[in-house]
């Protein structure tokens, strides 16, 4: 059993509730214990930082300090959140004046300080490095048997956030897809941004970025896309029709989150997995 403080991110308990439905049974099967962080706040989603970088860092440092109080590293299912956490940890480790200012605020407002002992972990890195692909493969009950494009996004594909995976050419999603009985599809744009924080302020550019990622995956044979980011997942799934319409690109593809993919393969939510396979057949490859 491995134990983490759990941070669901900004949308897993709202617009992407399907992620929250899957994370608990998935973790139970794999021996991962998730401990709730009391009174955790949003990490700012890289939106708040546009107005106040210090405020976003302070919110993240507070969440990390709450995990630290429990003696645990923090795990999230969202690549954007993980990247934001790693940015703040880096700042707190290397900018002493800012560290002092943030911890002074936290001490006065919340009675906590972040020392830097707790680290941020993404679900993907936990699955590959701490649970192990061999164990996951041994527990598969519903092999995927689909051509799957893994989408990492840009936020955790940078130094300090990609764990032991490659920064510029990551392979963990492809290795995991293989362990789950799927066929990983290689495509160029698996780490490109889909502009998730800018959807409401610069929709045209965001939809073009989204269309480019989906179309690239589809042209390389993908039947399904799995996203490691709950924030980007919303763009890729909810807005794919509109993205295709304004660009003229073929963007029609089922998109699910990493937590869903693993849960389905491990035997959870079998009806939803069957519905997903039907969607793949209807949309076509």
C-alpha cells in the first residue's frame, strides 16, 4: 500500500466528474491510499497567475503545506495542476525572499508553512514508477484492444515535473497503454498545448490548437485519445466538434481521462467501457 495526500484539481469534482468516479476504485485495486486534504483550495489553474503570480504560488504552497502536515507527498490526476505544483516548489526552493514572504503570509493566515519536504506526484508517474507496469498488467480484466493516442500536454513535460520519464519525448503513457492491452499510437503533438486556460479569452486560437492535436492523432491511426490532464481533457472532448468546424479538420474521436482508461481496463465501470467501445465503432478510425 502506498499513501498520498490527494488533490483532485480544478475540474475533477465539477465538469469532469467522471475522473472522480474512477480514481477511487482504480486506487483501491492497485493498493493506493488517498488521503483528503482538509480545506484545500484551487491552485489557480495558471489563470490566477496572470493577475498575481505570488497569490497562485501562495495557494499552492498552502496545499503542499497541508499535505506536509500529514507527512505525505501530494498526488493529482491533472498534468496542469502537477506542473503548477512543481513550479511553486521550485520557486520556494530557489527564491529565498519570496519563500519568506509566502510562508509569512501562510503562517499568519492559515497557521502553516511549507518546508519543501512534500513533493508533487502525477497519477501517471505513480502508476509506472511506484506500482509498476508488470503489476498493472497482471490485474487487467478488460484489455483495451484499441489504438490509443496518449496526450501529455505541456505542463508536466518540463524539467522537474516529468519525474523519471523523458522530458521532450515521454513514453510512460505509451508503456501504460501497452500494459493495459492497447496499441499506443505515436504522433508529433502529444505534448503540445491545447490552450486550456485561454478558452474564454482567446477561443479561436485555443480551438485551432485543440483541432491540431486531435487531427494529428487521428491521421496517425488513433481510435481513442487518453489525456493525462483534466483541464486539457475538457478542451479535447467538449470542444472537439467546434474545433473541427472552425478549422475544417477531422477532430471526431472519443477522448477520456487517464483515470478512466485504467479503471476500465481493471474491470471497473464495465458498462461505460462498453459504451466507449461503441463510440469508437460509430465514430470510426
